[in-house]
């Protein structure tokens, strides 16, 4: 989990925004002017082909897109986002995703799974510039847990179509595939109205924090120096615009496996502590567990979320 917000306020005043890695300009190929004619022709042809290949590669390769705040939400203590599954319909009740540890009722215990629990929690809906344009309200917690992952999904009293019609804002779409290392990502905090840009550094087989353990967690590169209040922020793949994870924790003090100081545990039980490094939980698993009308079905084929 993250630092208390009172500590985070001080940290925010001192911290700068995360910066995307710089990319060096590609040198322009040049031909030889001192070789024999045949070699010169060969060199020129090679250079033309190389230049054309590079140009095609630049045109066809996925390009990083700038993330904004549209569709993100602010909670009383965390961040979140209005999300849809790949197969959701416009008239389905909208969903808001955040962390399990952001529940208004407190942290779910190890092994605890919350399903279809009544809730009237409110969320501040943000537009692309981070301005609050509406208050959305839940009617239930569709799913929440801190076992294996750290996620909460609320069902709202409004549909995606109603939100779009009233406020011109579309939901973020969850990816249904596992992200890859080195993916360029943005962590978008509705609470702080701040965007962190970095890459996926790799994955932690097990991530243990106090009494909780999460599986296959996303590890950020150091540029995503998230703070308290960023919990629940969507982690957006900048090449696709889809959500691949939900931000949830980081090792603050260099302690081993304590609150606010998660440690990585590999398949052999070896422990690694990475002070200052932050983490998220993958979300592709959710898509298989929500079906028609965005209804949760933990018995659906391919659904691997922990069950009550």
C-alpha cells in the first residue's frame, strides 16, 4: 500500500513529475565517395534500402501516446477510473476500478473476497485536463480482494452511454492480454491530477506486504515514483491506450516485507528488497470474469480471480 496522505503531501511538494526516457535521434546513413563505381552503386542502393526500411519501421511501429485524465476518477482517499471490458456494451452499467485497499470499509483480510456488496460511494469524474465535471455514484461493490491481486470494481448507477451523453467522456478499456516488459506506460492519478510516465521494468513472482501477497506484480522503472493517493490509478499502455494494471504500492523505507515496504519473493522463496521502486497489479484477468451486462461471473471459463 502507499504512504499515508499526510506524508504524501510533503513528498509531493518535493518531488518532480516522472519523465519519459529520452530517445536518441537516428543517424542518417551516408554512402562512400571514395570506393570504385561498383562499390559506390552498391553502397548507395544499400543506403536507400536501409533508409526506406527504417522509415517503414517508424511508420508501422506502435508510437507512445500522451495519456490524459479523461475517464479517471478521484476518491476520498485514492485514485481510480471508469473502465469497460473489451466486450462491454454502451448501455451496460458503468464500472469503476480502484484498489481493494481503497474500500470505504477498510482493507479486506488475507483470503477475503467481497462480492455484490451494497455501496453508495461517490466518485469525482475528471475530463481530459483533470477538471471535475460530475459526481458518479455506485450501487454496489461488484468485486474486491487483496488476495493474489489488489483490486476493487464498483458498479455505478449510470451507464457508459449516459456518462458519454451527459459529459462527453468515454471509459478506459481494459486489455485482456498480459502486458510485456519494456512496455511504455502512464500511471494516471485522479486524486493528485498527476501523470507518471515510465516503463514496465519486469514482474515480481510474488510481492509480499505485511499480511498480503500478490502474484505476478508489475514492477515499474524508477521514473514512476508514485506516492500516497495514487493507489488505484489506472496503468495505461501508451501504445494501445488500454489499461493493463492498477497501481497499488511501493517500497518506501527499504524495509523487508512490512507495511508500505513490499518485498519481492521468487519461486524459490528468495527475497529481494527494492527501495524506492513501485508496483501495480495486472488487470487482464478481470475481462474473463465479467460477462453480459457487465455481470460478475466467477465461474466463467477462463476466470481465475480468487473466489469467496
